[in-house]
C-alpha cells in the first residue's frame, strides 16, 4: 500500500475544504494555500469575513507545523487584519520560525492577488507523540 503524503492527509480537513481553501505548496516547516473569495465569505459590510481569513491562515499554519509528521495542534493563535477584500484570491504563506520537539511557532502572511499584505497570523502548536501517516518533509 502506498504511503500517504502531507497533501493527502490535509484533504481530510473538511472545514477548510468547505471554506474553499486549497493547498498549493508544502515544504519543511512551510506551506502556501489560497482561497477564492465567494459571496459566502462576505460579511454584512460586503467584505471578506475575518473568520474566513483566519481559516485560510490557520490551515497554512497547520500544514507547516505538521510537516514533520508529528501530530501538532494549535494552542494559541492571533491575527491582525489590515485591509479588506471583496473578491479575488487570498494567499496564505506560513513559515515555521521555531521548531522544537514539543512546540512549533509559525508566522503567516495573507496577501491578495497583487501581493498586498491583507493580514498577519501567528500560531503556536503543541506536538504530541503521535506519528502521522506520511513521511516528514525534510
């Protein structure tokens, strides 16, 4: 039986999939994802809802933190939103800035199609002693 990849594993993230988030790229402590803004993402003011932006960023963080094939759950995260968007694609690029046996910290930049910074996200994850069913990305 063929071993699963990190991309295969994260296809099981039903919430991110329902939100329209797609994984574009993975690496060691790295992930890039995108989400096209649809009417369902808009808030009462007609711009992309903060929770949708958070979901995109949190997904990229999860992929980057779990790229080492050890189950890592978020223990804290925060987001700063600087600019609103109504349409087009948003991109989240997550980079792990701290990698330890038990802790991971990632910084995520969320940009629009023009590369303008929309938001920043910071997440810390706790690694459990649970191996994931894919090879660690080195």
